[in-house]
């Protein structure tokens, strides 16, 4: 999307590849909204660390970062022999797959790449790796644009839309999932208002979604995580759209940022439609139960403290919680299908339990472009 930085507006993707230097380029999301900076990773291990440390985050963006990381690792192999190359690649794959456990996009991206790396030579497979990573990134953009068109009619003139966390373009290569219908509605001249859940502990809603919407000129307010129920009860929210980090094709369960489940329960209580927007790379066709989704537990420090910027512009962490108290920090939760009105996909809107019936077409991610 376009970013206005130092007085100039320029189009950026969240993640891309510098072929000449074999580096992955990333927007440093931990510095937003106070500073816009692009960083690069020198090797696949650094790329994996950038995913773990959340320099890049969001399902599609870490899918693309893992894909580029796999290509980066493949291209760094300087020895001979396909067997040695395969052993090296298995190590690269393992490192990137372990970087964050909940989102399925990195696993789907790398699985798709490995299936395309069938050349007879190391050089051939290295080329195929980069081409497949680029294709994943292009598909991510195309899927987000397509799901935006399908979701656009849900946003009526004057609608008040609640979203949770950041499932905007920063969470993907471009465009975003939950925000894609909003950008499409804006392009169609509709006016509407977005409520961004703050999304503690890392505050992706207050920091990233609010920054994105401000950059695109979309009217919005940040609300404390606890405020959504009150606004729903007062009739001030018409629609909820969230993203997902892993949607189970077999059951329609949706893993997304911690707090999503709470919002879905509230929306059901108040008869408010609750939609989840996903590109096809977010579907896990294998797991049979949401209980089996690995839920990332992050450092307790994220709950006990917060990062901010001092009046002089210095980034600083401050302790919020009672000294000596410990914290639990599950980063995701699972919303059951009965709380979800529809899953907005690049191929249309489906009831969550209908995904499995349509698996033949939804499983063909590449068929969109
Ligand atoms: O921990 P994050 O920031 O990587 O979490 C991902 C998210 O931003 C959300 O869960 C989002 O709603 C889905 S990712 C498109």
C-alpha cells in the first residue's frame, strides 16, 4: 500500500526479496507508527529470527518471509550434490517452520515451494525456489484483492466495523485480509467507520491497524479491548471482520489473535455478523480439531510491560504490572464455527462448516491468479 514517509508517498510491500544480495527486505514493524524503516536479513537464520521477534508478523507476511527465507537458504548453498542440498534445505525448512507455531501460512508456503523444486541440478532448484517464493507473494496479493471484492458488499454506507489485531496489509504482502473489504469499499466511495481493538499485549490494533487506516484516510477510533461489548450493547457496531492465522478446513474453527473468541461470543450475544477474511494459504486441511492447533505462548514480559516513545522520541519499555507478579501470555485463541457468520475467501463467502465441502476448489490456491 502507499506509505507517506518523509513527505513522499510511495508504494511498499511488507516483505520482498533482494535477488542481487540474497537478502530478505522487511518493514521493521516493531518501530511503527513512530518510525518507518526497512531492514534486511543476511541469511535464513536472521530471517527466522525476524519472524520470531516480530519484525515481520501476521499470517501472510510471515508466510512470504518464510518462503523468501527458504529461497535465501537454498541460494546460499555453495557445495555440490543434490543429496547434500536436500539435507541443507531440510535444516533451513526446520528453522523457518519453528519460528512461530500458530500460523499455517509459512508451512503451506514452504510445502508448495518444495513441491515445485523438482529440477535435476542444485542450480535449477535454487532458481525454482526463488520463483516459487515470488509466486507465493504474488498469490498472497491476488488473494487479498479478490477477497476484498467479495467482502466489499458487507460494508454498507455508514457502517461501523469492528476489527481485531492487525489483519491489514502489514500482516500480508499487501492489501490485507480483514482490511481488504474496507479498502474496496473506500475505492467505491463508501464512507464508514472502523473501530480498532487495541489488542493487548502487543497492541497491533492501536499501533498497526490504526497507522494503516490513517495512512489510507479511513475514519477510525482505537478502543480498549474491553470496550467492544459496551459498544455492541449500545448498537454502535454493525459488523465484525477479523483475520485468521489458521482456519481448519475440516471443522471451520478459526485460530486468530488472542481476544478474537471473546469478540465472537459478544457479537453472537448481540446478533452482530462476525466475518473472518482469509487468503487460501491460511487454510489447514489436515488438523481435525482446534484443540490440536499449536497456540504460541510468548514471553510474559509482553503482558507485564509495554513499549512506547518518550516525548523526545526515544523508544522505551516501561513496567506496567505489579513487581514480582508473573503472567500468562497465550498469543492466539480458537473461535468455533457456530460463532462465525462467514469466511470471506478469494473465491467467495462460505459458512465455516462448508469449507470442507468446497475443498477441491479452495485447495487450489494458485487457481485464483
Ligand atoms: O502475533 P501476530 O501479530 O503475528 O498475529 C497475527 C495477527 O495479526 C492476527 O492474528 C491477525 O488477525 C491474523 S494475521 C492475518
